[in-house]
């Protein structure tokens, strides 16, 4: 399973010379395994992904964690949606009332976007998910609701015993009891447990988190504690605040890990980075 | 042990933050959590007892009506909610483990997750004056 990061910024794209190392595009991850082409979220990073997608690919599966703008804003600029030779599957969380296709139509309609879903040369195939498990090629996908405002899914992708866990927007303190001491009562544990690579929300410093409780994001310290609880092999910290520069992100990581003895790797997720999970 | 669904985790967080007694059970009725205010009424500590099976918690407090007749578990509001997946309400007496006879009123409701999943039930208790 090969993983490529096309965007790991949170909330808003943040291009600029101060963000050259970690990038400015919002959430978008590409996972390739055999014939399967899976894309996690359609943030602004999906534009470049579409531009550089292999011409041999005829089917792509876009798994949306939720429908906040930073996870969907790139969909209208995703080239395969305008190529009738490519089948695009769009997956996203179920709600109690409104079908996913209706919620996606809100984005694909004026005044947010000029092209409607029905005007695309080939209508994407819509899949509603909740606590689901299914296969895309040889990749097993497991989804589960996690703690973030509005219906939000975390994804666990397994292939050849390698596991990628994706929880880009996740508030651990609100979604846990006695965190980080009780995995049974911790949101997202089933998704991340034993993952080879965990991409997890680490939007804030611990000090910042105090004034942002309930906004749906985690502190870097909580993300590391969660990685430890889940016994992951590698944690890539995700959802960088748009105002945060490369220098500040490096300092955040240093401040959060310098006194810790960790038996797994922790790094700041960077746009353009690739991981080979075997 | 598998992790609990998000909805039950959040329900427990909610119950834990309340000053009124509450119970949280899974779809089979097994008691997952009761809060500090419930501990005060029942004379038990969650930290000591942990969860309980439905047969256990539904009888341990010997629920009775106003004339002292035992109430069978199926007639308790929370057990009704578990079996019918709909809200229930009722008043009755229980014996706390300290031996006090207490009149309580109970409101219970199912916890339905998105899109249509039954994940458990929650009950709120009020200690009321004798009827």
C-alpha cells in the first residue's frame, strides 16, 4: 500500500513561502494498492492529484471523512470528474435525514460552484457509509463515526496486513472518557489500533486547545498520547493551522516530544511525502 | 475489548457531567455506566462495581410499588425502553444498599445513532417525595 500526501493543511489552503516544507493544500491523501486507487478527502490537494493521476487509471474511489469545506473544496476541480472514461465513486458519512447526494449537491451548485453534479459527463457513484466494512480491490476499508462536529468518519485501510488509519479531524478530549487511559471509551480507537501509519489531527498546542474545546480538533500532545495508546508504528501529525509556518510546526513538534520517551515515530505530515506500507 | 460506539462515549461524557443521576446501558440492557449522582442514591460506586448485567441491576435495588409489591424487571422504564426502543417513564420505590427506601421517578430513552442504529439507552432519575 503506497500512500502519498497531497494536502495536510486544516481549515483553509495556506500557500506561501513560509509553508514550503509542510505545504498549503487542505486534506487529500492518495492510496495505491494493486489496481485500487483510493483518495481520502477532496480538499484543495486533490487538484494536483487529479493533474498527475496515471492515465491508466479508469476508476477512483474518493472517501470523504466529512463535508466541511476544507475536505470538499477541491472536488469541483478534480479532473477525473470531467473525464467520461473514468468512474468516480464518492463515499461519505450518512446522516439521519438527508441523503449524501443532496448534501454534495449543495457544493456542486451556484453560488458555491457553477457546475452541477448532473452536468458532469458521468455522474459519480455515491456510497453512504456509517460503521461499515467493505473492500476496494484488495484493500479492506473500515469506517466509523468519530468525534467532530457533524457526521464525521475515520477510515482504516488494510492491505497485506499493513494498516493506514486516517483521522484528520478528531477531538480526542471530547470523545473520550478518562483519556488516554481507557481505549474502550476512546473515539477512534478501533480505527487506529495497531496502525502502521496514523494520520491524526494535531491542530493545536495544549495551550491553544483550552480556548478551542468543542471545535472538533486535538492538541499535538493528545494526538501523541492517542498514538501511544493505539500502539501505532508511525504518527504523522495532520491538520496544520493555516496561520502556522514551517518553523512554528517544527517548534511545536520539538516542544511536544523533547521530554517524551516514545517507542514509535512522530513527525509533522508534509505535502508531497510518500509512505510505502508494504 | 472492542471500543464503544462514539454515541455511547458521548452519552457517558454527558452523564458524567450531570448533577442528576443517570444510567447508561447497551442494547442488551447491560449497565455500562452510572454517574456520581446515581452512586449517591444507590449506595454503590461505579469504580468498584463496574458494569452489571440487566438481571443484576434490575433486581439488586428491589423495586416495589407504593404498596410494597415487587415490580418485575419488564415493567421498569429502562427495561421497557430496551425492549421497545421507545421512551418510557415511571415512578416506584427502591431500597438503596444502605437500606433506605427511596421513591424515584425515571425517564428513559433509546440512543439511536446515525443513520438508524440502536446503540443503547439512557435513564435519568429523580429522587422524589413519597407519593
